[in-house]
């Protein structure tokens, strides 16, 4: 049997996960706490047992998505592979989790609903996250698996593509997270220029 504290944490996590999915699909401005309570089959007052207000819940959703990103990134960095394999592994697994597990996370890219203090914490986590991605690019340049480039701009480029996903992604659409990740990796690897044959002018 779980302890009361463990039960509390499990139920709180269930609220965060459901809220992240709802906010991710429709945007936090379009989802009420009443809808989240209905999805979890609890009363709205029950939600206030875990969170003071919607603003606090939104921050926890940011934390959840950041934790997902951190976990995927650490797993990619821990592999004994080239920089290129690490970065493409990260992109593939991160996109799959965001689209299949949480829904495209529009919430991740809008900090306006959080308090200034919470915004500061999330921004600090993002900076560390981006710095680790840049290090993978730098390592790939050193091991020869990635062409010489500006690591900062490279990370901004492909993470911006991921950030734009909520603007068009449809969970009921033809393309799933894995297919989108494969396409992104193809663009990252080969771009859109035709592959020239050896000796062609």
C-alpha cells in the first residue's frame, strides 16, 4: 500500500499530466480548471488541494515538459556515440514523447501566464538545456560527425522548428511524432537541395 504522501504525489502528478495534455492540445487560455477536473472525474475544489491556482498548475506543466526534455537529453548524452548520433537520437525521442505522450506542448513556449519568479526558474533551465545541446554539436564537430558550424545557431535553428510544432501539429493527423522526427532529421542531415552526383558540375 502506498503511503498517504505517495498517494498525494501520484494524484498530483495525474493532475499535472492531464493539464499538460489539455494545455498542449488547445493552449492554456482555452482550457478551464473545470474541464481538467471533469477529465479526471474530480470536483474543481479538489484541484485546489494540489494547486493554489491555475498559474501554479501552469508552472508545474512547464516543469513536467522540461523534465521530459532533460531525461531524453541525458539519455542521448550518455550513449557512447558520435555527436551526430546523439543529437539525432535526442530529436527523435524528444519529438516522439512530446507528440505522443503530452500532445504538442504549446504551453512550453509561452511564459506569460507564470509569475516572474517562476519565469526566471524556467528560463534558467532552458539556458542550461540549450548549453548542453550546443556541447553535443561541438563534440560532433570535433569527432567529424557534424560539419563545422555555429553550435549556437544550429541549436536555435532545430529547436525553433520543434517550438513551432504546436502551431500546426494535429494529434489526429496523418503524421505522428516519429514520422515528423524522421523528416526533421532528414532536413537536418541533407537539407532540401538535390544530392549531386560525383563529378557533376
